[in-house]
C-alpha cells in the first residue's frame, strides 16, 4: 500500500509538468491575416503576407529570427534567413501583426522557371519557420505555410495605324496620328496620361502630353488619336514632301501612365514603323 501511495505522489509531481508542456505547445500560434500585391512595375512586384502572431500565454515572447522559402510550382524561387536583432516583442495575451514581404523580380523568376513567361498569373507557396524565445529563455520554433498568387505584367503593345492629314499647306500641316494600345494582361488598365513625341523621316514634328481617361479592357485594345500642328519653316521644308507620300517612316516614343488595382505604372514605349498617309 505504501508503494502505491509513493507511486501516486511521484506521478502527482510530474502531472503539472506534463500539463505545462502541452499548454506550451499551444501558447503561441500563427494565422494569415491578408495577402497583398504591391509596387507592381515592368520589372516585378512585391507580394506581402500579413501574419498575426497570437500569444495566448501569460508571458511575453520575442521573435528573434525567421526563415522561409518561396516555391513556384515545384521550383524554388527564393530562400531567405532573416535575423531580427534584439527580437520583436510579442506581448502576452495579445496579437502582433507582422509583414513578410517577398520581392518578385521577373528576370529572376523567368530564369528560374522560363515556362511562367506565358502565364497571366503565378501561383506560389511560402513555407518557413519562426523562432521565438520567451522571457524565461524558452525556445519555440513554429512552422508556417501559406499559398499566394501574383500577376505577370505585360507592357501595352503599341501599333502605329496611320497619319491623317486634316489640312496641308506650303507653310504647315494639321494632322492626327492614329495609334493602338493593346492590353495583353488579365486585368484592366486605366490610361491616366500619355507623354509622347512624333518623328517622321527623322524630324521631330510634335511632342506633348494628353490625358488618357480611357480604360483598356483585359486582353483588349484602345485607339488613340493624337493631334499635331507642324510649321514647315521651323521644322524643315522636307516635311511637306513626306506628307505628299502614301506612307512615311514614323517614330512614336514616350511614356504611358497606367492605373491598376495595384497602383500606378509608368510604361515607356518606342515604336518605329511605316505609317500610311491618309489625306
């Protein structure tokens, strides 16, 4: 009987430790709050995971380090180790929001996975570990894994359609340059403004800026008419001869300011091709 009592006493000493060890496993957790695509540009973007660190214990923890890998399909795009100096305090009985930014560079992405070049959107997967220390120096390593998605941005394709002559004299001309912008993306583009210059036969005949105020549907196109006035005495008398032809070498260059759901993108263009002269 005494042996049985001793066994119960010894077991009783270990029960609080066993309960504490199980509760420690549940004292801090991770939940994904939101995913955002930011800073979309011609060269890439930033995919940000907003994560809640949930501390349900009665003591503070400190996030001292985290590591993660980013996979696109079965290929690894990125492998990161991020130390956090003295540590980020995660208060007891509280939530702490942190951001995990992943910079996506299209050049590196397509080197890693060339087949993604033709995709409109890319599915990705981030997995890693958070390392915590409590105030009592108890170490916790907490794994995490989230999926994500981001777009591939394709600059609008520009095509010169024609030069319409509204009025032509020996002194000058009033004309409209007809151009098409084609959106090869799976999302709408809103044209805020077009900054441009027009050259024919190597001569600069017009430059300026116009408000776009037009949307280009996903996988759609939009025609723009850019009006210009040219003074042959200022630019060169050869221009008069160019406008007498059926077609002329035309260079259309500049920058288009686009508004997307992920912010403003400035996309330069420089097109040189034959343009029909329409009188």
